[in-house]
């Protein structure tokens, strides 16, 4: 339960930052989807151990999430600023987010109606696969611009150290 709340809060924070516009950092684009997808798969294997019917629904949901994520990756505005890439989500990004959430709930409803346990659809896996689809499309668009990704931002400890000095 707490993991879901934390993941949702982090995703909302990322979405808000991206609507305001932020540097497009390769680590921020690619690592969170891989981590969330990994946690979701681990949860499935360790805690749920899905059956054949469950796996069919998991694959359907994953393909839909990947597809909507890839579509969402087409919607942010990419631009060069300060010598590197920046991104800003658009109204179309919000439309795709809302549509994908509605479709995900619909697939979840159909899956649970057919007997699939709710635990067989971990939130971390759904969000991770969706963000992975977005990362793939967004990454391809970014590389095609031939503008470097934004440099890594200093971590929290580095920022605190620099303020103390």
C-alpha cells in the first residue's frame, strides 16, 4: 500500500515538473521506467506467482501501457535551451495520460471480472511499462534533434555541501 502511495506521489511530482518545463536528462528519462518495471515484475514473481490466465491479462495491460506510453512520448515539446535538451508536456500529453488511465482501469475491471486477482496487476508495473513506452519514443525524438541531453543535476548531498561552503 505505501509503495503505491509513494510511487503515485513521485509520478505526480514528475508530471508537474514536466508541465512546467525541465531539462531533458537521459538518466531521468530511462532509469525510473526500468526500476518501476523491475519492481513490478519482481512483485509478480515473488508475491503473486500469476497463473496462465493472469499472464494473458498482464501481457494485454503491458502492451496497452507500452503503446499509450509511446504515444505520450510523441506529445511533449522538445527544444534546445542553454545548449541542451528541454521538454515540456502539452495539453495533448494530458489527454493521452487521462485516456491511458481510463483504458488501464477498463482493462483492470475486465481482468478482475474474469477472475484475475487485483494483485496480479501491480501499480509499479503499470506505471513502469507506460513510462518505458514514453522513454523509448521520447529518446528517439531527442536523439534525432542532435542536441545533447541535459547534464546530470547534482544530487541532494552535493547541493547541500555547496550551500554550506
